[in-house]
């Protein structure tokens, strides 16, 4: 898959995860999203993604879109990286 398409898919996947409540924006760092660690929200996101593929709302196969969701979730992490950095002090 082309890199541009992959990035576009991940953008859409991110929106799905945010809407489902699987990802939440850091209160301090706008635009930074963290994994809420909520399995139900993740299931909901996958279900929504599945429906979107079926309805042809995304230009991708089911596997491609599921992969994009997984990638975004894995990259998000459970803690905001910017907050973690600030807590770490000046070491
Ligand atoms: Zn933060």
C-alpha cells in the first residue's frame, strides 16, 4: 500500500477511535491522543470501521482498515508522551 494512502487511512482510523472513546485527547496537550485502555471502546471502533468498509465509506479493504486502526492504537500509547517528558524532569 502506498504511504500516502496509509497515512490517509490512519487519519480516518484515528477519527473512528476518538469517536468510539478508545482514544482521548490529553487535557494539557491538544492534538495528542492517548489509548484509554477501554476494550469495549476498541471493540466499538472496530465494529464501526467494519461498517464503514462495508458501506464503502473508506477507500480500503477490511484488512487494510483494521491494520490502520491497530497501528494508530499501538502508536498512541497509554500515557501522553509530552506529559511523560515533563514529569521526567531535566535529566
Ligand atoms: Zn499531555
